[in-house]
């Protein structure tokens, strides 16, 4: 499977898409509005246990709202995939944020593979899409973390990997939607994954203290 890297950091292949937002400065990203999209449906709380590689178990309370395709099992997988990898890069675990999850679900439900451009709020953002039953949460996050092999501390560049391990990011919310129109119909529906991070990573000038290769 061949991939083409575009200047916008959009990775495209026959069965995979991945894109990352680079924040040029802390001042710029703080100008983003967080009022563009809201969900008003009644929330349904739930509790999800996550067991990490080091044996630690965390109970996450969920508060889903709106048109939700993301399950409690997905939430557990997103947190485990992120935090097990962050632990290997000296970063503290991310905490689940229901508001970020709602924002991510809003964007995923649009089924358009492009970044929100700050319209959801002052967040970092990773996108991924793939087809087939094997393209699950772990596969999506792995497509981001696999970029670690390309990271050069002497010339740090924003990537999915750097956002995943960004030490100053403390909260994450992710969502998935099954979408038509992202790929050629012959590949079937795409599993479209969106993760929002707060505070955002990939801030130019702050890589040395936030990314441990």
C-alpha cells in the first residue's frame, strides 16, 4: 500500500487517511472560538473500566450526548491506546473529557475528512480513517504513533505522534463514525476517528520539553 504525504500533513492511501493539526503558536490557538457547535440532547451516564499495561485500573464516567456512535468500549480503547504509549515516552496519562468527546463526535458525524480549523475550540486534533473490520481504535491510534520512528529531536516537526505524547496535554476526547464518501465506494464505509486534545500540543518552540522520543 503506497501513501502520499501532502504539505498539509494529510496521509492518503487506498484504505487509510490520517491528518494532524499543527499549532503555530500558543497565542494563535487561544484565539479559536469554542461556541460554534453544541449538543443539547439528554446525556446518558456510564462507567467504563480501563486496565493499563502496568496493571493500573481506572474507572471513567461517561456522559454521552447527541448522535453517538462511540461506545464505552471505544472510550476504554482510546484511553488505553494513548496512555500505554504515553507511558513509554515519559508523559503522564490523559484523562477522558466528555465535552471533548462530544466535540469529536460532532465533527466525526459530518463525515468530511478535514480539520475543524479551530471551530470546535482551542484544541489539538488528530484524524484517521480506514476501512475493514480490523481498522479499530487501536489501529487508528497506531497509525499516529507509528510516526515516532520519523521524529527527529534536532529538527522537531508536528505530527500525530507528537500530539499523542505531548506532555502538556492533559485531557482527550475521541469519537468514531462510520461514513460514506471518504473513500471510493468499492472500499466500503470508512471508520472515521477524531480525537481532540486539551491543552493542544504541537506548539512551535515547545517540542523539547513536551516530546520525549
